C-alpha cells in the first residue's frame, strides 16, 4: 500500500498566523545577529518550539522509514523554495539536522524543532514552512493546512563590544571638542600682542599672537601634539644666553609678563607693555637681552 494513502498526520503546532510587520499572531522569536569583534564572539541563538505529531494506526504499522521535512520560504515571485543550509539551520531535539532535513518517525509524538540564523540569512521577517521532502504525503491530504507558516525575525545589530567602544569614543571626542572650544580658552589665555623682539644685541623677532606662552631656553625643545591640543601652542626661543628656562606669558591685550628664575632679573618691571623696552639681565654672566613688544 502506498505511503500517501495510509499517512495521516496532524501538525497542530505549525498553524501560525502569517508573518509580517503587521502580524498579531504568534511567532517563534527574534534573533539579534552581530559579527565577531575582538574577544566578543557571537553566540548562536536557537529558537525552539515543540511540535506535536499524531499518526493513525495504519501509518504506525506500515510506514517504517522516517518522514523527511525540508524548510521552505516564498521567494520574490511567491514560489516556495528550499532554505539554504548556509542561511538557516534546523535542529531536532537540540541536535543539528543532517543536510537540514527534519526526520520524524511515526513513533514520535513530539519533536523539539529549533531554527538558527546564520550570518548569510536575510535580515528582517521570515515566514517559513515545513514541507514533506518527497511531496507525496502531505500534498495528498491538504497542504493548505500549513500555509500559516512559522514566523521568525532576524535583526542585524552591531557587536555589543564594538558599540560600547564607539560610544566611549564618541563621548571622549565630544569632551575634547568641548574642552577645545569652550574650556581651554578660559583656562589658558593666549597672547593678544603680535610680535616679541629680542636684542642679543642682534635682533630676533618672534610672532606670538595666539600662543599661550614663550619659553626661552638654551636647549632645543618641542611641544607634543597632545599637550598643544590640551593647553595651546607654546613658542620656543633658543639661545646660549638662557642658561635657565624663562617663561613669558600674556597678561592682557597689550601687556606680557616675564617669569625670571633665580639668577635673572627684569628691569624696570617683569610686566612689559607695548611700546616699553625691558632688560632681562643674567646676573651670573652680567649679560643683558632687551625685550620689546609690538
């Protein structure tokens, strides 16, 4: 006797509402898929439901082979096509189905069916169907009983670790921008005067407008990019006269202030306005450098 004549099976668990964004029917679940990033690896999610099968006595007596089901989905033309194994995986009772085929024996009343999305699966809503592989059993009874389908959703999201790092980076960048535009000008005042003139007795000029400080030193010095970003630009003057580092800082729009270390004096005052000559004296060598502001 042919199998399709004696094979009567009810799959009550597969009678679902159609799966779409407006669907109010029951669906199996939603998977948030993300790619691996550093040590945060994606952990496969298997959406599971218990399927109940009911076979009549003739099926249990005469059908000895497993009944095979494949997972199908409608394509853009509405035709049912088999799901590729590299897109969606089927699991039976916690074990991956060989060749993505669900095998059910007539002695089984319940099967725990699992569905797992892979990286290649299309994101969004999926309406899946279980179809008898040989197409001679369920088709002869009434395949329309299964048109409700199984509703599952794949949502592609960013790797959690990557998302956290990007948020941290965004916060850091925002804080740096706020510091650079709003806080730094208040914390580190820059020169409003344009040029400083040094007479050794030979004259050397230094443009200082926009700088926060001038450092006079015997040693060649450079400012790091990070320090420049956080505090502002520093101008450097190198000459053997400066056997100790001396700083010149802005005081107001028309005045600068000289900070002499031990062994140096400034005459007539350490506060030097535009149009006034000042003398910086190295008391160790009795050498004098004149400073003029423009």
